[in-house]
């Protein structure tokens, strides 16, 4: 029989057979001018378990118009874009099977209408990540870690404003 010390060291992992693991990458693109706060970001969700699951969500402005939420439902090699700079590993999300679109839809539901003047794609993405945490797909510690990594990459090599 194991001692109390040995019993405390046993780690019980959740049964993941009823879940799909989604991987989140955050892609960063040069802005114009290329200051940290003008760099474009997007969230890219994919799953090794479902090779056809590729979802992109971002907020973008076309021809200096108002921000709009955009989604792409196919595989994209974002790192091949001419203005690609970095990507940030957003880790994994465990999602109940059949609900793989839930985190994508949560992020896409962030409103871009009637926002503060400095609201941009970066703030859109961070608010989406916070909502993913609020829905229970990740933890606050995860959010803090991803936000920090993203900020480091946004600042890396950017022109001073």
C-alpha cells in the first residue's frame, strides 16, 4: 500500500477521449508604419485530430474603413505572407467533441462596433482570448502567459512611435 507521500504524488489526468485538442497560433504581421501597435494579428485554430479543421479569426480594416470581423475556414500558410513577422504559440484548448467551433465562435463574437478610438485587431484578439478563458476552455494563467509572449513579439523590432 502506498504511503501518504506516494498517494499525494499520483497525478490524475482527465479522460480526453471525449475531447478534441485545438492548437492556437497567433500570427503577427508588419504594420504601416511598423510600430508595435499598428501590427496586425490573427488567431489560427487547427487540430491534428481533424486535418480539415483550420479556422482563422481576426479584425481588419479595409481601405482605412471601420474594423470588421473576418473568418477564414480553410488552411492558410500565414507565415508565407510577405508582411509576416512572427507567430506566437497559443497552446492547446480541450474542446468537447462536436463543439470544435465554440472557441472560434467565441472569438468571432467580440464586437468591433462602437468601441474606443484605439480599439484594434490586437485588442480584439486579447478580448477574444479573455472570453475563451471565461467560457472555461483555458485558464487565466494561460491568458497571462500568451498575452506576455504576444506583447514581446509585437515589440520585437518595431519602430518607435
